[in-house]
């Protein structure tokens, strides 16, 4: 498994770039993960999305409906697409585990309910 260095230590990722331990995440780790995902800057708007994803996952152990993310962080309706292009990048940067194939299919427009 890859190990990534950041200012205060190291974190372990799985072979697809997902954080191995949910509790290893912090904003500095998010910056390193964003760089790995070719996201240039974690703006305040992007960080709000990332933090919401983490909180939602902690509470429901699931990926939220995308339109609900934007509504809950008080951003425009298509904030996920405008801020990250690919919601899976936001999920990875949030330090969350690899989502199920059903969620990945939903996010790639293959329909279904998340």
C-alpha cells in the first residue's frame, strides 16, 4: 500500500488512492490528497463540501445524494460538478473509503438510487 508524506507525518492509502484509516484525515492530509487528484486548491467552498461528506458518512455510513450536498453547504445546486468535476475526487480528498460499485455507477450517470 502506498504511504504519503505530509507536513506532520505519513498516511497510508489503498492501491486506488483511498485513505486506509478514516481517523488519519485532517485538513493537511486533504491538501496532499487533493494534489494527488490534480485539484489545484482546496478553497473554502471545496473544504465545506469535503467536511460535509465526512460528517454525512460518519452519521449514515453512505454517500449522500449530490443535490443534498449543495443544499446542505448552502452552495449553488450543481456545486459538486462546479467545484470538483468528479464527486469521487471529493470523496477521496475527504479521506473516505472506496464507495460501493452501485455508488460509483450512480456517480457516473448509470442511474439507480444511492
